[in-house]
């Protein structure tokens, strides 16, 4: 039976995907090209530097690693400005009740995120105490679709992957969950998250009975 629920952060727990999109779009526009929502979809779950590299490819622009660092930092400064103003009201619908249900039922909760800003967001929204384990972009070396982040959550919880369920809004994240040998529930559209075991629109559609 299921012993742990592992949650992606951006787009699952909070709607920061919108802030990431705004910041990347601003950077793209400054560099002289546009950035579409379809392209943004492909950056979900992908690390900051890798996201920048993909964007530069799409824009047909070459930058040295040093220049890339500067651009990634610029994007992150805008992004951090936005998340520093976040409130608990930005927690997505259904998240709080579902986390509370898990804990009441003795199911462990973990955050498995590519973001290096995860702690800021969890603190701003007051969610930090609801997670037994937090593994973020500062703790992993390989980013999604590599399963490292989710395997590390399972290891820290002392639970085998086959007893873990991952909640993910990113194609790369669903791939990572499956590669980890876990169940994957997509948050979003089934036409996009084709690799998921099941897709729901949001955690408000989930309850523990459905999991078992
Ligand atoms: C993921 C987001 O959660 O974190 C990506 O889906 C983002 O869009 C990645 O690039 C890294 O985030 P950060 O906060 O470290 O730039
Ligand atoms: Mg996400």
C-alpha cells in the first residue's frame, strides 16, 4: 500500500509556474525574441540553467557559461522579487486538506522540487511544517527527468519507491517518477501528461481513498 506522497512544488502546491513564465518571458524579450506558453511547458521541472540554455537555443543565441550565469541570475532576481511577496492564499486549491489527510492517515509527505527557491516559498506560504522531508534543487545534482530527486525523498523517508506516489505537473517530472519506479499522478491535462498513471486537474480532486 501507499506509504508516502511526494509533491512537486511549482504548479502542484503553488502556482509559481506563472511567475517563472513571466520572468523567462521578460528575459527573452530583452534578448530580442518571444517566448510562448508552449515553450514554457517544456521548461517545467527543468533546472534554472538548463531552462536558460533551452531558451537561448530557441532564440538562436549563443552565450558563454559566464554570460549564462549572469542571465540566469537576472531571471532569478525578478522571480525572487515575485515570490518574496507570496502569501498562504497562493496555495493551490485542495493542497492543505490533502496534506492534512495524508498526515492524519500516517502517510509520509515529501517535497521533491528542482527549485533552489523551495524553502522561501514553503516559508512564505506557511507549508514547511506539513512536509516530513524536503529535497530541492540545492540537494540534487541531476535534474528531472532523472529520478534522483524522488529517489532521495524515498531514501530519506526510509520507504521503498513502489510505495510512493508522486504528484507532478511537468512532463519531465512524470518521467522522473516513472524512472524512480513510483506511481505518477499528473496535475494538469491528460493530453500533455501522457506518461502519468492518472491525471487530475488539481489536488482538490484527490483524496486518500482514490490512492489505494
Ligand atoms: C521547477 C520549475 O520547479 O524549478 C522550473 O518547474 C524551474 O520552471 C525549476 O526552472 C528551478 O527553479 P529555481 O527556483 O531554482 O529557478
Ligand atoms: Mg512543477
